[in-house]
């Protein structure tokens, strides 16, 4: 370990004098490791050529992605061809963060000009790619300052954040080529320092990668000029000794290897450690085949194979010695013996390397057996049942299709109930053989005949009137008929006919018919009606004129469905039915006539009377019918016949009761007068008087003023008045300012003006009279406050002549204890702050005079009148 440290110290003392010449100079870049120095001369070295917008972009590659918090304003890379540059090679010897500095403050050779730089990933073709404008840099810096150093990683003491880029995470073996520009044309040594956690090596060596098939081995080889060299590879841990490095590795997947070399550097006579990274790419070809196939016996299968590559050959093998060299062969007319695994081998060529891959797909052939049925012929009457049966070896399900094709059953042996003639026809059974979601099938048939029967339904009969003829028609098409009824009645006629039927022959009659041995029947109830009579007769009633009264009657017997008519029809609603509402205008006799709807030839009737009393008639009187609100009036109904109670309704949800009545109207408007009277006979009437009552509104004054917030400075107030209702014929103002303005405290104009000479609260009064002579008054308090002002100069001259030497704002109306005054320079740095409103800025910062420039001020203050916070921001020019 001590020898390694000594070698690093020796390398730190080296000084490189590098000369650059475009791509040739890039290819001759000198390695730097930990702390070397190199020369900048004003007349030596060439950098990039013009127009390299990719290799030398104007946008920093670490901008815009959140990776450059140290210099968010840094732009571009070299932004020129990089005059007088040096080309450097950085080789990473251990994992970590890459950080470095050139000419840091405090180093042996601090920065004395602009050291712009750009850095690209290095490979043997990197320099050609840079000058071909195809290789973008991974980091770069266009200096913001010509001192303090530049580089990557943490900013050293005295450095400028605009000169440094964020670190990159790197791994051992990575290499980077860098062009650093002598933009200022200085002649000096430049000190390079490694500030990151990643180690840098001055003795790089490279082991080329290998490509193999999976399951093979590769030999990784390299060479070194170190003497007594010992190399270790990771992963694997194998060791190789001597200048010829060799490792045999057998990875199963593409693997990256790190080789660590330890030996003596003949130039330095010291032990050094060098690390490189290489890899073995494992070719692991694959061949895709079609998924497993399940097919029915006698079907075909397409075998498919697909392997990636430009040169691929295929070989298939399968059951029964099957073989094929076709990429996608077809298997035809398959039998169950063809079931099994089919294997394909794909040979893929990558250059001269040939790798193979295999895959397997499965073919399953489902055996299919013939389906049998029993019976093969069926004959049955309509409405009866029949069954079918079927069978097939190894079948997994069955399906029966009937006449017309619809599915009638999924049972192997279905039962059919209550069959109809439309079910006559051929029934086909399908046996299914299902495996791996594949369905095969076979079919057979049965011939079915369903014989029709006479299907009939005896139509329902209305109720039969006594001593009439009963007739029921039977269906046609039967070979025999049989009727059965109450009391042992029988008949073999197609139609049933019984004349002069009576109530005792009510009951159920049944008809049985036969056709070709298929029998059907139906029954019908027969009801013979009884005569009707009134069970309820309305009584005589007394009502008031205009009133209504409910009346009703009741009829019994017969069919329970009746025609009932009331007469006369005037004043009845409706004039028929068991219930009616009567509203006769005078006393009236009524007659009720009824008959059975089923037996319209028979009528019955009865009579009653309704007496009618007249309604009361009011003649309303009022002491007056108009005036200003509140308007109070005496009212009396003067009803005939005499009233026992009187209710009043004036509209607008205003009601009252009593006779006579005193009532006050508090809301302006026009009011109708409606009386509701109950007289000594209990009769009621509601009448609206021919006159209306009018209550005139008060003016409803209101006023506003401008300015809305008067102040001691803005103290002339303009008043404007309005009214809620009516035309204003006169108005009077009192401004509440008798003490300060005697003699000018009132006005009679509509929109007066008044001047307030003192801060305070003033009760302002307005009195208005409208065209109806109604008077109204309104008082509002007007508040006069102190004003809030701030006077801020825009320039000052702190030259000691006693004139305009201090920048200080002045104002009034704000609170001194809530005041803050701040000054910022053009870069946003705070250079002056005070909370003392008597203190201004004298143009200095930390005792030193600030230069002539434009500065930003910010003033925060709170109003002493209404505690509102204000903030003043602007610019002031300092002139010396």
C-alpha cells in the first residue's frame, strides 16, 4: 500500500506540456490521473473546427434535467473552436463519482484566464466521431468567471458555481477524452486535481470483449508493459500472471467483467494498480412454435416455427418417426395415433458462429364415435309426453335439435311433455367430444309425429235472465260430443240449448269431444239471475242556496250491475249511479229509476225532496278608503239576513274577523275587501265589495356619497339621494357638521356637496316628502379618516455635499412601529435593511461605498387609520 501511495505522489509531481492539433491531437491526448500539471501557451495547440453543433452544442448537456443545481444559468460548451487547447485522457480505475478541478484557488497554479472545456466518452473511434460532429459531450463548462478554477463536482473555496458542473457516477474501466481551451491566451502551468471518489489511472490497458453461444467458453486476452504483473478477474476470481493476460470464462448470460492489474511501472519504478472493464456477450437463440393443437379425428394441423436471425435452418421430429426439414410443415388426415410431442431444432448463424435452439409443441387428436338413437320413430297425441335416448362412446355432451332447427334439449335422453302438433318432424341429436377446449361431433335422427286434438274453450257467458233460452256452441271437427250438467242433465248434440231456463238450473256444464282417439274437454259456469229491488231510499234534506249535498240509493238482486237514473237532471252531478251530488237553486222533488243491466226490460222507481234556504247578502261600509301607511279604517258588513259571524280578507295574506271591524294597513298598496258571512240559518256567503282601499307608501329615502371613504385630504363629499317609492316633491339635508361648519350644515337640493374640515364621525340626515304627502327620514354616519401617503424619490447623490445624500421615503397616515425599509442590488442581494422610519440609506454596504447603479427598494407599512398593509417596490438610481 505504501508503494502505491508513493507512486501516486510521484505522478502528482509530473507536469505535462501538451500540444494539440485537431483529430490528431485528440488521438494523442495525454493521460492524467490524480494531481498533474500541464502547460498553457498563447501560441500552441489547435482545438475544434467550426460548426460542430453536436460535438460542441450551445446547450449544456446537464441543463434542463435537474442535474446541474450548482450552475443553473450555465449555457453551452466551448462555444468556439477552443483556441490554444490541451487534449487530456481520463481513465477510471475504481467506481465512484468523477470530480476534478483545474487551477483551483490555493492550488500551485490558480486560474488566470477563461478555461472553457468539454468532455466526451472515449473509445478508439471517439476522436473521429467528435470531428465528424456525431458524438455529443457528456459534460462541459463555458466559464462564468476567469478565476477560482473550473471543473466538476463540489465548488472549492473561492470558486464560482458557474465554473463547475455536477459529478458523474462512473465505473472502473470507463475512459473520457477532454478538450480544455486556453481562451484567454495565457502562458502558465495549470494544476489538475482529482476531487471525486472515483480513482483515475495513468496506465490504462484494454481487454477486448467476446461473443459465444450459450454453453460455450471464451478466452479474454490483453497485454501490459508493467513488469511482474498479476491480474485478477471479477466475477470469477481467476488470476493471470505475466505481461500476457488470459482468462477462460463460461458465462450463461451476457456478463461484464472487471480486471484488476497490479505491477511495476518501468517509467516510475513504482507499483501501480490499473483496472479495466470488458464483457462476454452470450448468444442464446430461441425458436417460437405454435401453441399446443387439439383437433378432431381426420383434421389437419399447421406446425409453425420462427427463430430470429438472417440465416436459420429448421428440423422437425414427432410420433411414429415423423421428420421434416420445412420451417412450417402441415399434418393432414390425422388419426388418434398422431397425438404426441413435435420437436423443432433451429440453427441460427451469427457471422461464423452458429448456435442452436429447440422447442416443442403438442398435437392431440380427439377420437370421434358414431351416435345411436332409440326409438327411431315416435307417434303420440297432442298434450301427451314422449322420451328420446342416444349414446356415443366417450362423448362429453349431447344436443337435440327439433323441427325448424332450434335447440330443444341438451340432455342425452330428453323427455318432452304436453306436446303439440308443431313438434312433428325430424329430431337430430349431436354427440360432442371435447378436449382442451376443442369440440368434435357426430349426429343421428328420430322421426316424431304429434297427432292433433280438438282444442277448444267454451266462451264465458253473461248472466242469464230468468225464463230465457240458454245456448252454448260446441267446436266443429270432432267425431263425438257429450254434454253433462246440473240435476243429471246430458246431451250428445254439438251445441247446448235449454229454453225457459230458471234460477234452479244454475251450475256447471261440461262438454267432452273425441277425434282419432285424442280426447279434450272444457266446462262453463251458468248463472240465472233473480229480480231487483231498492234497499236504500234517500231521505228529504234542507241546504243553503249554492251548497251541495251527497245523496245515495242501493239496489239488490239480479246481476249486481244496474242502470240508475235521477230526475230532474238539473242540479245533479252525475244524474245516474248509486251516488249523486245535488246543488238545486230552489226546493226540488227528485225521482230515482233503476233496472238490471243484464235484464233491461224490468224497471223500479222512488221519490224524495231537497229544501233550499237563500244566502246572506252584505252591504259593506268604510270610514275612509285611502291614506298614508299605516292607514286605519272602521268597516261594517250590514248583512241581510243578519250575520252571526263575519270574516274579512284584504288580499296580500291579510285577514281579520268581527263586525264592525277596525283594521290598520301597514304596507303600501291597493287592497280589495272580501267578506265571509254566516247568517242565522247557518248559510254562508263570500262577497267582494265594489270599492278598494289604497294605502300610499312613505318615500323610503336612501343616499350615498363620493368619495366612498372621505379623508382629511380628500374632504369634499358629493351626496346623491334616491327614494324607494313615489315622486319626491321636497327634501331636506342635515350634514351633521354644525360645530365645524355653522350656517352650511343643511341643504334642500337633491344631490348636495359638503366639505368636512375635521376627522370624525358625522350623522347625515335626509327628510323626503312624496307626491302623496307622505314624509320619511333616514340617518347614516359618515366617517372622515386620516390619509395614507408615501413619497419615494427615484434617485439620490451620496457625494457628501449635504444635498440629496440619503435615500429616505417620507409619508403620513401609517404606523411607525410596523415599518420596514429594504435595499437590494441588481443580483437580488440584500444590502440595506431598517425598521426605523427616521433612518435612510447612505449608499454604502458594510462600510464600503456601493457603485453608481440602479437598486431595488421594498417598503412595507400599515395604515394607522384602518390597519391595511401596503407594500411599495421600485427602483432608485445611485449617482456618484
